[in-house]
C-alpha cells in the first residue's frame, strides 16, 4: 500500500502519481493473462488519472460522474460501497489519524502506516 499526505483541500486525483510511486513493493509486470486492476470512484473522472493508469500499466475501472445515479434509477439497486471507503471507515477509528495532532508530516505518515498494519493484522487473524 502506498500513502501520501497533503492538506485536506487537495483533490485526490492530483496526488495519484505520488500515491502510485509510494507503493513500496515492486509490482510484477502486467500481462494479458494477469492484468493489474485499478478501481477508482467518480472523483477521479478526469483525463490525468486515465493517462496515469495507462502509464503505470493498470486496467482502469472507473465510475464516471452520474453513472451510479443513472444505474440506481433503472435497477432500483443499492449503491455499491468501494473498498477504499470501507478502509477509510476503519482508519477513522484511530483518533490520532482522524484528527491530525502531530506537527511533523513524517510522524503522521508513520502513524498512518502503523494503523494500516494493525488493520491488516486484525483481518489476517483467523476468526
């Protein structure tokens, strides 16, 4: 998992390159038989994220703006929650991450990595 921190007033799609470059594990080359997928929500519906997905070799899954509303009107189905929204919900349980108390960005990033490690450890345990 890669993480980048900036102010709350920055759009997510502006930090996409830094986030993809922050992934610490080297990815295997995507092939036709083993593509690598990138799921984004409608906040990334711009040309720049599409170009970055192609540059990094991802198969892009992107909801365009208004697509979910149109699908819900026709199918009368519930909106699908993305994995990233669920993960943000789990991260909000850590108070020191929910409200940034530390002044140094490196300390906040370390807390973010620690919280992600704890979440991963909890979900890897049996039962």
